[in-house]
C-alpha cells in the first residue's frame, strides 16, 4: 500500500507541511514571547516613571495615597524595597519586599532596573521594573512596578491554542489537497503504465488520454504516443522489408532455378539458347549480390563500422560511368536522357562509394520517371563544393514524404526494398557531404549530391 505513489505523494506532502507548520509555529511563539516581554517592560518603565513622580510629590505627606498609585498603573502591582532593614519609606499599605530582593544602591539616582523573575513574599513570580526613591539627595529605597508572569503566560496560551486550531484546519485542508493532487498525478501515470504493457505485448495502437497543458506528465504522454507511433511504423517497415526482400529474392531465384533446370534436363540444346540462359543466370546472380550488398552496407552504416577510402577521383569520368550504365534502359523506355558537365573537378574521396550514390539516385529516377519522360545529370563545382544532381520528370514528392523516403525499408508504393536512397544519404554523410532534395508534386524531383572539394 505504502509503495504506491497515490499514498506516498500525499503522505510526503502532508509531512512537509506538518514540519513547516511546526517550525513556523515555534518561530512565531518565540517572536511572540520576545514581543510580549519587550512591550511589557516598556509599559512598566512608563508606569514606574509616573509613579515615582507621584510619590515624590506626596513625599511630604504623612501617608502616600495608595489609591492614586494603583489608579496610575491599572492592574499591575506595586512593591516597595527599602535600602536597608528598618528604613520606613512612608506609612501606607503598599506591600514591601526584603532589601535583599534588589541591589538598590546599583540603581543610583534616576536609574532603572529590569528584573526578569521577581518573587514576592507569597512566592508569586513577576516581570518587574524598579526605580530609586530619594528625598533630596538621600536614597531611601526602590519602587517596583510588576506584571504577574501568569498573565504573560495566559496570553501565550491563547496564541498557542489559536495556532493549534489553525494548524489542525490547515493539515486537513492540505491533506485533502494532497490526495486530490496525487490522484491527478497518478491517474495519467497509471494510464501510461497500462499503455506500456500493451506496447510490450505488441499492440502499438494504444489510446492515451489527451495531453492538456505543457507540464512534464503531458509532455511524457505526448512523447509516449510518438514513441508508440514510431514503433508501429518501424514494425510496418520491417514487414514491408521482409515482404520486399522476399519478393526481390524470389524473382531472381525463380529465374535462376528455371534456367538451371532447363539446362540440366537438356531442354535447351541449342548453343545460342544455352548461352542466353547462362547470361540470364549471371544477371540474376548479380542482382542477388547487389541486394545482399545493400543490406550489408546498411548494417555497417548503422553500426558505424563502415570504412571510407581516400583516393583521387576524377568526378567527370565517374559521372560518365554512372550515366552510361543506364543508357540502355533510357533507350528502351524512350526517356530523354542527357548529361551536363559544367566542371572537371578531381577530389580526394572514396570513388566506389560516390559511384554507388550516383547510381542509386539514377536508379530511383528511372523507377519513377514514366516512359517518354526526361532525366538529366548535372556536374558542377562552386563555393568549395562539388555537386552531382539527378533531375527527373516523375510524379514529384509531397512535403510530408521528403523525410520518409530516406528511411530504410520505406517505399512510396510498397515495391522495392526501400534501401537505395537510405544508403545513398548515409554514404554521403560518411563522405562528409549531403544530399539535397528539391521537388514539387507533378513537376518532378531533383536529388543533388554535394561533396567538399577539398
């Protein structure tokens, strides 16, 4: 039970509030005590000055008017302390304290003394202020104005009781708020946990509660949804790849098997037909080799175990080699196929890989260009870069597909392996270059390989 966030969050929240409340209450009580004591001392000082002056005016009388003194201080207490035993300050009924209670001589003339704990003859404790009593220049004793400490403690008790009530109400409110917040936090987390179980079981079409706001849990929910979508897309791409590779493998294998069976069984006895069958077997075997090579290249690029050679490469000759390889297909499909050589650069790079990139771009162009269309290759060098552009008049690429076409195993029509452009882009990055794409739906596409000249 206590291992659940739904319990631990409000408990920790409540514990923090309780500790903060206790600390705040302790500080408040300490400040209140200090404030009450300071204020009481200030009041007692003012009263002691007034009473001393009143006593001095009445010093010549046989009896000091006690009622007048009591009226001057309200509910506080007055005590007299003689300077020595046997000294009579005046005749009256004010209580006196033993001379040892205060060091009257230390008061001097007009001085004031604060006594934190004054004890009367009955054992009661007071907070008091004492002032000297003098006639002419003779110090007779001290007059003490005091407040019972029980009165100060009663004020503190009222404060503590009010704090306890406020603290109890605050704990209840905070506890309810903590439970509410914990439920709001754990509900989407519980939904995410359930969705994670479904994803782990292979169901990527999970439904998550809509993420509202920009808090961390909403961000996590959106990221989880994106992850599930990408996993679903990855699984679909894997299925497409398996289907495409199976098809690509089965086609040449079927052709090879048929021609081998014909030759083996003697169905083909004409030397020219036998040579043609062997040529078909060779072409299909090379096709299988290219497919396996593409898969291996992609695996090496993903694992960063790809080696790049450094050699001088004549880009004009290499472009012409790639261009010539597709000449027969262009003639057969009546495609207007041309090359434009605008520069004659020689750069240091891996020539075989550059040829592979250009060939993949040309293969993609021929795959999507209809019969009677147009494909042209451009070689240029400017701004410290060498570029080879392959242009076509195919159907073009929509903006939302421009990133997908470079993903492995993704194909717009479900045909092919979806490896050509993915390998071309990874090879370009490995050579320190890039592939730029410009395309308009219905107006064709332009794939441009850009490599550093130095």
